[in-house]
């Protein structure tokens, strides 16, 4: 069974740092674009960052210069290094990936990991 599992969320003070991980497992032939999204309480899910299979990255304006997305293809794992965290970064963070599996290329979501930025 193919799945994405996020980890690394938690409670952090403003100005602090966290590193999120997203591990893909199962019968995966290739991993293409991987993304992080977040959803604040009462808000719509929003794009945070993207990592393409060619190594390029894209960030939402709200996190540029503070967040860094990276991936370890050998481990099928996506990371999000978050620094200078602000209360408005609070929310559930979700991993999204385009995976080539036995049925073809499919889009998968993880279950989310909660990040709370508060003093």
C-alpha cells in the first residue's frame, strides 16, 4: 500500500525552528513533484513549497527566506526546514506527491502533522 507519512510537527515558540519530514512508502517506481501545503484553523489549505524531480524549488511568498524544502531520493523522503517561525505559520502541514505506481502516475496526500507557533 502506497502512503505518505508526515512527522516532525509540534509546539514551538515564535522565532523557533522545526523540521518536517514526509516519507513515501510502498510499491513506488518514481517520485515526481512533491509539495508541502498547510491549513490553518478555519482557513483553506494553501500551498507552501514545491520540489520538482529536476531539483527546482518554489515557495509561497509568505515563507520565502524562512523555509527550505529538500528531498532525499534514496530515502523517498521530503523535508521542510522551517525557521523564524511566526504564529501565522500555525496549522496542519500536509505532504503531497506525484508518484508513479503500478496503476500509473497518481497524486497522494499524507495525513498531516500539526505545527503550533505560540509563546
